[in-house]
C-alpha cells in the first residue's frame, strides 16, 4: 500500500531587514502554530512554498521554487559527453501541476521523468543562481 506524503509548507517571514525561514505541516497550520511562532503584526509573510514529495541525493526534501542541479553522461570512457544544468521546481499553471522548469530552454519536465542530483538553493534566497 502506497503511503501519501505529508503536506508541508515552507514560509519566509520578514521583519525590517531580518528574514526567517520555517517549515510547517498542514496539521500544524490548521492548529494555528504560525500565529504562535511569529506575531503577524510585526513579521510579514513574504513567501510560501509547498513540498513536492521528492528528496535530493542528500535526503533533503524538495519544495516548490527550489533550484536543483542535474548532470547526465552519454557514452563511455574518453568519449563520454557530460552535460549539466539547473532546473526550478515550479507550478505550471497551464498543466495544473508541479514540474521542473529549465530556465535556459524554458522547457517543462515531469517530476517523474527528470533525474536531478541536489538542491542548490531556491529562487527566493538565491536569485543569483538563475540566468
């Protein structure tokens, strides 16, 4: 029997120049934990991203707007051709689902069809990683 993933959200809060990141389960959010953690009168919610049920090669959970690295190799030995790049985990509004987005080719790839290695950042904290 396949188990369902636990739904989690990663929130970013800002107060003056301070930015804080925190992850919550859906149950915790329904119980009002976010109001207990950060007084919403002094902390602004500036980002909210959902986990997608994937983990990178280091066991780190993947959320929307994470930037992942990938590498492929074709051929063998000295004739092997290696290619690499990055992709953004992003919700595709036209297809109504989360997919990998290649910022260089502007192509979309299904989560099941794309083999990635590691999370290298996210679009919110690391925009310098993007073209």
